[in-house]
């Protein structure tokens, strides 16, 4: 998921930065005056100066442009000529001039409407002009806090965004992107409201290397209660820079969050040759109690048409379709948010394992419970369905107890596919699955033989499958 959001949001974030850098610091009166314009000009210069000293892995300004501010009725007209934004990779985006109308509000905040000129010049990390970025349609409206650093509301839309290379490769087309932040209540740094992100028709190809991304559509809708905007800005900077937020950074990020995701037509070719395809996917994640010591979670997810290929991927184990429903209670909030952020941002094994281990340890200390209300995983070779319930405790040898009822169809086809892939790991997995197959209760069905299992993790640490000790087999499966 990180690849989707970074390639989508990085150009959009640069455009938003171009518009947002014209935002001022506090004003005393909700009326534009010549004296206020002069003061505002100095304040914007200071703000732009801070933007030139951002961390190297963030978007930042190459230099501070000459700011022009004039009072026009109840608004300030702001002009920023030759605004040049540097990316973390050394690429540069130049706008001939960014213009904005800034209206001071009675509560000290700011209402901003900006426009970005056409085209934007793009320069490579070597300083050569790589091409132009054009935007067919645009709407950039926002409401900021009194100090100009926190975005309280936004209505951003871009259409027909395209990169036109001067020579050579490279491709970026985005048919549409909208971002809306609709606050219900803002108290200090605590934001409560609804946000929506939608995009369609993404087509990206790196100027160098094999990387390609296409995405037909993505819709993300969120409800947030008590979202700490300062902490969220810090976490966003970490994420945009390619890092992963820690549990400490996620501590008391919000009171409650609900996310609804829907995507379709996703394909990616990675630089190392790995390929991923997903026809459709979506679900809902609801979290509550995040500002306390224990949180609740409900997760519903489904997808269809998932296919992953690559040297380190076993296609037979990739669930082409899935339907999952989980709910948890007494969960540690900060490690939970860090785990979710890691899985959404990084597909590599190392960071995910670290986040899982941290979460598992924290769940034991918290006495968490996790229920699998619905589980259905299907691949071309096999299908697994089931449900279960588990209780975590640091007093148990394995850190948890519980049981699950599972059914598996096509285990013989799965074993054959894994054996055909070759390798020592595949051999160990096949041996373990042979043992699992032998312990199942077989039933003949329309799709072949289905094996039924009852999995138990006992207080003494034993793992039982249909009454048989499975410790050695479990070790082979988890290698």
C-alpha cells in the first residue's frame, strides 16, 4: 500500500505545498489593512525560511522567494514568484508564480484559495530539465489554524494531471484526485470530523528502472474523533519521508478512528521484477478507546483477483480472494496503530515482523482478546474457512490460549504446487502439510475432499490439532 500512496500523494503533496506556503501567521483583526499586509509579508518570509530548512527526506523550498502581499478589501492578495520545491530524491518542481487569496477569520484562523500556474517545470536530480507537469483542472481551498501550521479544513481537487518528459522515459498521469477535510469540531489541536480521499486513472512509470503502477480507482473515507493534529503532522512527516512511525509517536494520536477503503484495478511491477495485481479490494477498520490504555477494534476486509509473482513469493500460498472479519478488545492502542501503519506502508518482512513482535508482547501485558468471526481464504489450489477466539497473557508459555475451527479444501493440490516450486523451505512446508492432511477429518464435497480441524493452544503451551500434539509440525510451517 505504501507504493500506491507515496506515488499518488507525493505529487499532490508538492502541489499542496506550493499553495500552502502562502499561508500566514496570526493576525489580530479579521480585516485586511495595508499595515496588516506589511506584517503578513514579513511573517510569510519567516514561514518560507522555515520551509527551506526541512529535513533532507522531506519536501522543502530551494530558496525563499520575494513575497508580495497587498490588502484588497477583506482579503490579502499573496504572490510568490519562482517558487521551487525540492523532493527528497533531489528532483525540483518550479512554479513561475503561486497566487492566493488569504482571508483573516474572526477566530484568528485563515481561509485560503490558491491557484497554481501552468505548466510546472520539473528538473531531475542532475539539474537537467526533465519535462513539464500540467493540471487540466484545479481547486485549492483550505482553512488553517491561527498560526498557519495546522490544516483544519480543505477542498482540494485536481484533474488530468500529466507529466510530459522533455526526452527519454518516465510517465505520470492522474485522471482525478480529490481531498476533502470536513471538520465537525476543532478544539485546540484536537480535530473531529470526516475526511475523504478519492482518485482515479493513475498511470505511473519510473524514468529509470522497471517500476510501473496503474490504479483504476481508490476511495478512502475516514471519521476521526479527537485527532491530535500536531502529532498527526509529525507522523505524516515520518511517513512521507519513507520512515515508519513508532509506537511512541502514535501514542494518544486520536480518541477514535474509522476508515473505509475501496480500490480496483491495481497493478505494480517493482524494480526487482516482482509483480502484484489486485482486481478489487476494500473493507472497514473501526478503532475506539485510542486515547486510553486499552482499545477496541473491528476489521472487515475482502479482496478478489490477487496475484503476486516474484523470486521470494510462493504463488500457491497467495490468497486470490479473501473475506475476513476480526474483532479485538483490551488492545494496546499505540502498538496497534504502529502495526497497522507498518502493514499499510511497508511490504518487507523485517519491519512487519518487528511490529508484530512488539504488538504480541504488548497484547500479552494488556490481557487482550482477539476473535476471528469470519475467515475465508481461497487460492487456485485450496480454500480455508473458519473462526476462532484467542486470549493473550504473559503467564502462558506461548503468550496466548484459545481455539479455532478450520476447514481446508484442496490440501493435496496445495502440497503438489509447493513441491513443484522447489527449495528447502518448500520441502519443509510440504512435509508439514502432509502431516496436517493426515490428521484432518475428511469429507467429500463438490470441490473435492475437505479436511476439518480443531486447533487448540492450551495453557501449558501445547498446540493441539484434532487432539494431536502439533508442536514440531507448527515449527515447520512457521519457518
